[in-house]
C-alpha cells in the first residue's frame, strides 16, 4: 500500500500548482480548438446581416473605416445601390450593442440587424425586432441626417417599453453608422 504524502504547506502548494497547470492547459486547448469555428460563425452572421439590410445587389466591396466594417453594394452595371455599416454603442443597459445598418445612396435606412447584445431578455433584447418596419419603433426609411432619438429625449422614435436605455443605445449606434456614411460615402 502506498504511503500517504504528509500534509505540509509545500506539498499542498505543489498539488495546487499541478492542478492549476493541468486546468490551464485544458482551457488553452479548448480555446484553440473552438476559436476558428467561433470566428467562422461570427463572419457568417455578419455576412447574412449585410445581405438582409441592403437592397438587392450583384457585387460587394468591404473595407474598414475608423474600426468599423463598411460594405458597399453595387448593381450589375457597377453603380452603388447602398452601403452596410457595422456600428455599436457601449451605452446599452447590458453593455455593448452592435448593429449592422443598411443605407441607400441617399442615406435612408434600408434595414438593420443586431449583431451583438447583452440586453435583458424580454426587454432590451427586443431591439432586434422593435425598430423593424411595421413595428412601434420603426426606423426603416428614416434618414438620420437629423439624429435619431427616443421620444423621451425629444425625438420621434418609440422606445422599447421598459428599455429606454437600450433604445437610446440603439439610436446612438445607428447615428454612429450614419456619421461614417456621411463622412466617407457621400
């Protein structure tokens, strides 16, 4: 029968060190194995969002402006038909709210998709639908040349019931996207 190791401070520290090193190794391996699939899933989600927020197009070109992905869409003749701009606000109730906003060549909103949110389920998480065409907070077709803001702040956008902070963050993200549109696209 093996002799039990004496319970000393050094033995306890060695045991904990071995356990910590093994756990760190396993976590690093899991992180390495899952990093590529996570990246591919995020890219697929973004590509689907761009297709959703723009009018039909034949070709796209993407580049980054001020850390934001900007995707130009062109028809078969090579004429621009719109642009999709990835934007965000860190002022959401749950933190960062990331969106892709589509604009036509005049700056009117053609669509949006929420890419990233940590908002409260059932409340702020409604931002994905609340501001879509036909819903209470409909922003589709609006031109943010006059920045979007909620009614509570003197604007004309209906805030999500019980989620004014999220609604403000959404408006800020759309306004940020429009600023990139205005400064770099027009």
